[in-house]
C-alpha cells in the first residue's frame, strides 16, 4: 500500500471516494480543491501498490488544523475506505497517520462529527480513544443527527 498526500491530479480518486463511500457526496469538487491546496488542510490517500499497473485508490482521510481560543484543534472532516478494502485496518491506519500529522502541527485536541447511526465509524473512532462529547440535532439535515467526538492528547 502507498500512503501519500493528495495533489490536484488525485481529484478523480478523491471524487470516487466521495461518490462510492457516502450516500450523497458531501464535498463538491471546489471544496476538495481547497482541501488539497489550503494551508493547514490535508488530504491523505491510500493506493494499491502493484508494480507496472496504475495505482488504484483504496481510501483516504481529509483533515484540518485550526486555531481556536483553546489552542490548535485538529478536525477530521472525512474518512473513507472503498467497500472492497474495508475491515482490514485501513480506516484505523488512516486515522492514526492523520493524528500524527495533526500532533506534529501542534494540535492537542482532535474532533470530528459522525452520524448517530454510523455504527462502523463510531466503533472505529471509539477504538482509537475518541469519546462522544455532544449530540448535534439535525446536523446533516432534517432528523439526521450527529455526535461530536473528541480525543485529547495527554501532555
Ligand atoms: C468507517 C470506515 C472508514 C471504516 O474503515 P475500515 O477500513 O473498514 O475500518 P478498520 O478495518 O480500520 O476497522 C477499525 C475498527 O473500526 C470498527 N469497525 C469497522 N467497521 C465496522 C463495522 N462494519 N461494524 C462495527 N465496527 C466496525 C471496529 O472497531 C474495527 O476494529 P476491529 O477490526 O479490531 O474490530 C468505512 O466503513 C467507510 O469508509 N465507511 C463509509 C464512509 C464513512 O461513513 N466514513 C465515516 C464518516 S466521515
């Protein structure tokens, strides 16, 4: 597996993840472009490694490091793994790598939102030490509620 930060050439891979992993693509192309280009925003993609063949995207994670009154906050915007590569530890690996990047950028709290019925993602986050801190009513649309989950780093 190859893990690397995305460039603009990777937009088709990123778009594929959005379309195949979510019921509705949440981030239109201009937002994906911003994620790739903006300071403090990151897109990390995992690709199959097969010599002599074009690389194929397996999954990815999008995250930002933001300055808040409480200090630097790492926010995970999206993590996605194509169905055929699920349940092999890739989601956990992507999150761990993102945490390391955010930690090195100075963030000491990581935060994300997840749909209350997304059991796979909630279990993944809990397995990495994230805790539900808030319920966000109608966050994704009418009756589509979310949990905010956070993880604080020890000093
Ligand atoms: C959520 C998602 C990223 C998990 O990716 P993955 O590569 O399959 O996850 P992993 O194999 O690393 O699993 C790590 C842990 O997550 C949990 N988990 C993953 N899939 C699960 C499932 N279907 N049901 C319950 N728990 C699950 C387990 O605790 C698992 O640990 P274990 O294997 O030791 O039991 C993937 O299912 C996905 O892309 N879903 C669609 C997009 C999405 O909803 N993203 C999250 C919101 S942004």
